[in-house]
């Protein structure tokens, strides 16, 4: 039996789109990586964003994912 080691994905997700839901919420969507580009199982995503009124402050969300096919996340409490 050959052991295969996991590594970081070869690139980030593509076709990232953001859709405003209301004044404080938005849904971000992306295309899943091809399995050959994943480098193993995708276990989490890091989503980073900033407010137009305060671009020097970057917010980061660690998004744990139980399914490597998950391709969206709801951002809430946006200002």
C-alpha cells in the first residue's frame, strides 16, 4: 500500500462572487477546486474581507468545512 501525503492546494478557489442579501449580510460563492488540485482533503477555508469605510482593518473568518464540495458561505453582521 502506498502512502500519499497531503499538502496545500495548488491554487485558491476561482470564480469568486459576492451577492448582497441585505444591508448587513452577503453570500460569497466560489467554484470548487478540481480534486487533482486540492492536495488532499479541503478541511477549511479562510475568508478575508474589509469594510469600504475602514479598508485598513482586515477581518478574517476561519471557516471549517466537513465537505470539500462546499462552495459558499454567508457573511453576517457586516457594517
